[in-house]
């Protein structure tokens, strides 16, 4: 049985969120903030307040139409939990950005792609969509971005081989990050908090490098996530609502697209490449780890098996086996991501060798994590075997 009541600690802030939202809708207050040169604050407060107000509404809609995530198989939650939290984030993000009244073409195209991916995720939350179909649609959406000029430029763009390599890596990057974020939506608050942390560091780099559109989008993602976060992450109680595929894929897609759309460094291509890699390292490491582990262990033998495979071998699952509950792994991953994000900030004016060393450092930290997880799981299995 799912309760329809909201905790008093959350309800008490509704009037505050309503007042902030109403004030920001008044042209006078909007102009006041923009004229003071804090347009980013307007976007942040609008996305934050709207996401906070919409989340309980989406929860009631999910309950009304039985759009719930039921515990079974690899699921670690114990009660049926409403989905549609992602709808609150998508709407809050879109409204706050459109209300900004300045929309750059590339950003508008990226947002359209994100909404399409979110809609597909909503269909999956509601009725279920085959994983292979979702992957195929995501690839076509990325091809649409490439058609409009949103593509990596790691290789010479004027050569045929360079174009095709850039195209392939663009698809791998966006589709990979989109699905990695979806995989990380396996513990309360994890995907939402990770997205907020990544958006924060993308926003910092954007404002350091005078990229206002990129910074405003990052701020809109940050505000939307923080407005939703209190409903999704509660240390002593289970989440009131989940992101669902609509929310996790939208956030992954938008963040990955921003990384491509943005300009990262003045010094070299290596530094420019290493910057977003460090910000997204947690997702990249997890995707590489599970792929290698599943192939070597024989859990998957074909691409289709990999796409369809659902397991509890992701970073947060492994850390839970080591740390023993749900909130400690989440906080640990937040700290891990923050450390790597701080490293990315230090890279902006760094030399190529500094970029390489920081990526190596991230790899070594990940190896330490893997060793600790492996030992923790072995000890846990030994204790369980001895006790039985």
C-alpha cells in the first residue's frame, strides 16, 4: 500500500516555493534579477521552485494511473513506488529555460532531443519498451543532433575518416552516458544527486570560459534536480517517488550533449577531452567495469545479451555489499564524483601532461574502489557461508 500523504517536513516548504515561483513570474522581479546581472539566479530559483511544486503533483498522477515501480528481481526497494519524477524535472527545466527568453539554436535542438528521449522513457515507465528499441531511438536522436552540427571534434573534421570517427564517438558518448545514468538510477537519490554534481561542474567551467548558454542550461538542470531531490533521497525513509526512465535518460542525455556542445579548454585537445571525462568518470568507469566483468564471467556473449542484461553488479550495488546500507554508497559516490569534478576545474589552463596524469589518477582511484569492493564482497560471502 502506497501512502498518498506527504511528510510535514516537505509540506511546510510548499508555501515558500509557491511564493518564489509567483514572484519570478512577475515581469518586474524577472527584469530586476536580469538587470542585476544574475540571470543564472533567476533560472536556478525558477527551476528549483517549479520542480519542488511539480514533484508531489506527478506523484499523485503516478498513483492515480498506477505508474509504479514494483519491487522484484534486481530491485532493492521494498514497496511499490510512484514513477514520473522525471516529468517534474523535464517540465521545470524546460519552463525555466524558455522563460529565460534567450534560446541559442544548438541548445534548442539539444533540448528537443532530450524531450524526445524523455518521452520514450515515459512510455517505458508506463507500458514498457524493449531495451533494443530504446537504444535504436536514442541513436537516431543523436544522428539528428549530428545533422544539426552537434558533434565531437576529436579528429580532423574536414577528412572523411575524421568525420566518421567523430560520428561514432559522438553516438558512443551520448548514448553511453544516457544509459549509464539510467543504470545509476538504482538507489534513492543517486542519479539525481550525480546529475546535480555534474551540472554544477559543467556550469563552473561554462562561466569560467564565458559560455553563458551552456552555464544557464547547467544551472537549470541543477535547480530541477535539487527541487526533486528531497522527495527522492531520505536517509531514514524510502523515496516518495522515483525519477523513472524518463528522468534518468533525460538528465544523462542533456548532460552528455552539453559536454559536446561546450568549449572546454584553451590549451589542447587532450585537456579539452580530459575535462568532461573527469566530470563523467563515475559513469564511464561503471560502464567499462560492468562490461568487462560480464564478458569475462560469461554473463553476456552477444551485444543483444548485453543490452537486455539486468543485474546488481553496478558500482552502487557493489558498494552497498561493502558498506551495508543504501545511503552510505550514495554519499560515497557523491564524494567520488565531487573529487573528480574539482580535478576538472584545475584542468582549464593545465598542460597536456597534467590532463593525462589526472585521468590516470581517476583510474587509480577507481581501481582502489574495485579492490575494496571485491574484498568486501568476498568477506561478506565468507561470513554468510560460515553462519549457515
